C-alpha cells in the first residue's frame, strides 16, 4: 500500500562470497536503498509510491561466475486521487446537464455522488473505470445545490470539490391575489408574491390592461431573498374599479401570470331621476317616478310625510325605477312623498311635493233657527278647498259687516261663525255664507 515501507530479501551462496546487486525492471537500483548482510542482501523501500511498482531482480556474482533471480513483483495499492472535479453551473430550468468526476487509484475507484452532503440514488449516475457522470434531466429549481463525488477503494476515499449548481427559473407564484368585495369609497389592497431566480419584476393588470401608479392606484413592491412581493392599493374605490385583477412576474427566463382576483364594488344608490313637484286637482290621478342606480341594484320604498306607505296595487317596480300612483286625489293626499332607494351599501332619498288643488265646497250649511228676542245667535258655516277658502256672510243677499264674525282655518278647511248678540226682531232674515278661493 502506498506510503508504507517493505523489505525484500535475496539469499546467495558461493565461494568466495558473492556480491549482490538489485535491479528494477532491468535497471540498477541505487545502492542507497539496499544493505548487505552475510550471505545475502535486503532491499529496503520506504514511503512507497506508485513509481516503486515493478519487477525486482537479485543479481549475484563472484570470480567463479554470476546468477540472477526474479525476487518479486511489487504492486502498489493507492488511495483515489481526484483528477477532475465537477464544475459549477448556472442553467435554465428545464435544461439537462451532466456533471463529470474523474479519479485515479489502484485498484480503480468506485464512485458515489452527493448533494448538500446527502448521498444520491445510484440510478442518477453512471461510472466507468476512472470516470463518473451525474446526469440531471429537465432540471427544476429543486436541483439547486452543492454537488460532489466521492471516489473510494479499500485503501480509502477522496471527495471532490463542490460544484455549485444554480437553476435559473421563472416565478413560481406562492400567493395569488384574492377576491375582494368592498363598499364604494373604501380603500382596498391586493397582494401577490412569487419566488424566482433571478428576481422578477412585478406588474399589475385590470381586465388584461396594464395598471400603473396614478392618483387612485399605488403599487408597492419589495424583494426578500428570492421572493418578490407586490401590493396594489386602491384608494376610495369606485364602481368603475370593478373588474378582474392579476399580477405578472417577469424575469429573463419567462413570465408567470397570477390567477384572476375579482374586485366587486358595492355602490350606494344614486337617484338619477324623479318627478318634480306636482300640483293636481282634487279627484284626478297622478303618479310619481323614482329612478336610481347602484350596485347591487337598489330596492325602493315610499314615505308620506315621513311615514311608511304600505305596498299596494298602486306600487309599480322595475329593475331601476319605482312608480307610485295616486288615484282620485283628495286633500288628504297632499304632502311630501319620499322615494327611498337602498341596497347593502347604503340608501338615498328624494322628496316630491304634491299639492292638491280644490275649489271651495260647502261642507256644512247654516241651519234655519227660531230664537227668542234678546238671546245670542250663533250661525256656523263649514267649507273646504285648497287654497283655503275665505268666507263672507250675506243677509238677504247683502254682505254684512256689523256682526261679530270669527273664522277658524285648518289645512283645506275653513269654519266661520256669525254671532248676533241681544238679537232683535230686525235681525230676522235669510243668512248665507259665501266661500271663495282662486279656483272659484
């Protein structure tokens, strides 16, 4: 075995005592390697090297003659020596590579390969006498690592230098942006991240159109090790921001597109059209229109003077509008009608004023009475109309003013009282009330 020391002996007899010389492969060996003893010679070889291997012959001679003998064949067993270490590589994902390792030794070495100090399956490499090849096909990023070969025989083993294998690959997305539902006016954030080598640049798209930084959108990207992350921040989202958003990672190897993230914005209703204030005659019919948009589509309800109006056959709804019909108007129908449009994002209202006009009508006519002279007489007249009618009194067809007259006015109704105190015979007659407003 390489490195040890051995002693080769040669015995020779003769008279006079023969001298001995040593030959290796036919060449005389320097005497410094041998020492003589009586009747023979020993050849000492120290720190054996492969160069010491060969055929050793002992040559003896005296005056009577000479003779030679092949003493032995010396074989040197050596530990493997790596003559070619595998080379470091940077390649693209999907490529195929071979790593080569060469070593010499006696006997010839056997090979194994390791990745990051872990022994690899022998099916991954093939070996010949002094060479081993590790075959890596259709590589992925998981192949990245430090590779080395170990050459071994019964003398010992030797490990090659590490070959650093770096796989360049396009982004593997590990966080896709997720669907978001938001109310109009809120701020929202979409997030995505991916790992690649080399590092990827991140861009954003809405409905397949590029999205950049502007007054509404802010993009914040960062890199940690090989992971690229990006935030798309939308301030005060509007209905126009509805859509499908994606992030795209790009490096020299290729690009990767994330899954779609649907952004759904719920917008408070907006009343886009309503009837104006309405003025109509008593006994006629009218209708009020209310149109609104929103997301989702709003629902409608109606209030009169702040009180809910129960749904009835007079309601009519479609997708984006509601109609409230009033049939055979009365003075009681006059008021403020409010359309309420609502969805899960909020509600909005619009008020329509309805004025019902009516000519004067006698509700209660004065009654004929007989009284005792000197008593107090009160005659009442009740009327309705809108605007509120004014009332004057007549006696025998002539307007009177010398009596006490008091009036009470409420919406649509006027009550007038004619008071005659300390009645006299001359107060007798035909009394009438006359109602009037701008309609008659």
